[in-house]
């Protein structure tokens, strides 16, 4: 029963990814874009949705984020600014504004996030992931690690393409 409860806590994250993929597909098909456009739209929608959840309670998000992010641990200002950075990146992906810089910033942020999550998991910390802000309770886990790593790799792929 406990395992079922733990797995159900990932449902909001799965829904967010599914909605982002569907919206990206609709926009990409509607505009005649290919895979690169789909990735832009997916990243843009995902980042905007993630930031929205964080913006509902920025202070609460920052509290959770500071528990595992390498930069946020030492900078409350960064932790408070992160949702705005994420929103800016999301809008940049959706508008295709300076894509190379957008990709590089994403790669840097997701790499830092991946390392912080990995270290926290290695230490056995049983904490809540701040990825959905304080609105939804998603545990910090390999799912979080996969999310950060996947977004970083997608940005790297777009940079290479």
C-alpha cells in the first residue's frame, strides 16, 4: 500500500509532462514544424508550467529548493529568483529568442540541478522535490534526476542540431 501511495505522488508530474507533450505536438503540427520545433515547444510549455507552480508560493519553493540545489543552498536570492529564470527560459523557448543562449543556460541549470539531486539521493535524504513548488507533493527521487537530466540532454541536442 505504501508503494502505491509513493507511486501515485508522481501522477502530477506525469500529467504535466503529458500535457506539455500534447500541447507541443498540437502547436508543432499546427505550424508545420519538425522535431526541433516540437522540442522547443515541449521545453517552453514544461518550463512555464513548472515555474507557475513555483510562483504560487515562492518562499515555500525556495525553502525546499535550498535543501538540495547546489547554488540555492548558499544563495536565498538565487532560490527566490529561480522560478523567474525558469519562466524566462520557457518564454525564450516558445518565442525562439536567442536559442543558443537559451540552450546553454538550460544545460548549465539542469547540470547543476542533476548534481544536486544526485548528491541528495546519495546522502539518502528523504525530502520533497521543489519541482512542483509547494502546491503538489512530489518526492525527490530518481524521477527528479531523470527530469533534470532529460531536459539538459534535450537542450544539448537542440544546441547540436
